[in-house]
C-alpha cells in the first residue's frame, strides 16, 4: 500500500494536541524504536502498527503463525486514536510526568495506527463521527461528474487531458495515484516517456512522473486502485484525511479557537472536486 500519509505528517498534526512534555519521548520512539515500559530506554527496532501488546515484542512475535499475517492491536484500553489524544490532553502537567512511562507506548502505537488507518481507508473507508478511525474516502466523496469509466477501446488521450484540466481548476494538481498496471496503461496511452533509473548496477524501468496536457504529475503507486487512477494533490489528500481526527481531538479539549480554525480550514480546503477518478473497466479482462 502506498505511504500516502507519512509518519512525520501524523506527528506534525497530532503532537500539538498531545501534551508537549511527551514530544521528545514520542520523537525518540517513532524514530528509533520501541519505548520500554517503566524506563526511558528506547529499544531500537520498528514497532509494527498492529503489534501484540508486549512493549518488547520483536518482529517475529507480531506475525501470525497461520500464514494470515494478521496482527492484534496493541491498544487494549482505547478504541481509537482520538481517545488516546483525549487521555493525554486531559492530564495535568504533573500527571503527565507520572503517567508518561505507562502511556508512551500506547500513544506511539496510536499515532502509528492512525497512519495505517488513513492509508487503508482513504480509498475505500467512510468517515463518521461515530467511528473516527474510518477516514473519509476520496473515491466515494468525489462528485459523480468527476468519475469516468471507459473500456480500453473507448479511452482516449483527450479524455485524460480533459480530466486533468478539470481537476486542476479546484486545487494545485501534482499527483496521479494508481496501480502499476493502471499507470502503465495511462502512460502508454499518452505515449509518455518512462524514466530509467540505475539500481545496483542494473537498469530497471520505473515510472515516477507523467506529463499530461503540460501538467507534470508525480506518480504514487496504490495497488488498491486496481483498474483506476486518481488525479489530485497529495498535500490536500493528507489534510483531507487527517483533519477530521484532529478536529475530533481538539473539540473535546475545550480549545474552541483551535477547533474553529481547523473547521474553517476544512471548509476552505476539503474539496473532493480537486480529485478526478478515471477507471478502465476492462483493464484486466
């Protein structure tokens, strides 16, 4: 799955609403590894997003032995990242210092899981206040007039160029999302040049940019978009996904000013018209 939302982006969005006393601790955890309970030692190594509850679990402990690759969430005491944020902002400075060791792992897991949730649901989930872990998905919210489906025999360069021109009316267009097959098809249709990159002494083929109607688009591979490509703005997509969570957390802290600023920003920028979906209905027929 594409890393549409980066760990750093999640940190930038959530650390302002988590008590600042834990900022350095969380930075260490997320950059260097696992926070050991009742200790200030950070154990190097990656903590998986849906890891077992043990703070010292290693990679082999996180992967199911039945071949399913399923993982159990580390968050046993809360159901979503908003509750974790609420738990921290509701503590006094003294309580935060006392509780910091106990809660640091929980919060670091929650932030990492937020990143996973966003990447997972952004193409197929549905955001609701009742279930804030499900992000608003861009495909369902994109207006029907900006979704087109054609057979390969019907798809033309002009259709794609017109889609680009429509999408960039509403926001700065900078990215095309899609599976490798879908991107390859669009590139071939446009007769776009592919960039060859050197890798360990051998030449491999990689598409990292497409130019459509004079608009240069960075390519983000997203295999969940099996037969489709989505035109849009990666930065706007990050905001689109993260801001509902941030609003939920801020609104529960009583920080009305912060919440209203976030709400106003959402009204101005959370605009599905800035995205355009193109589907090739028989791409894998």
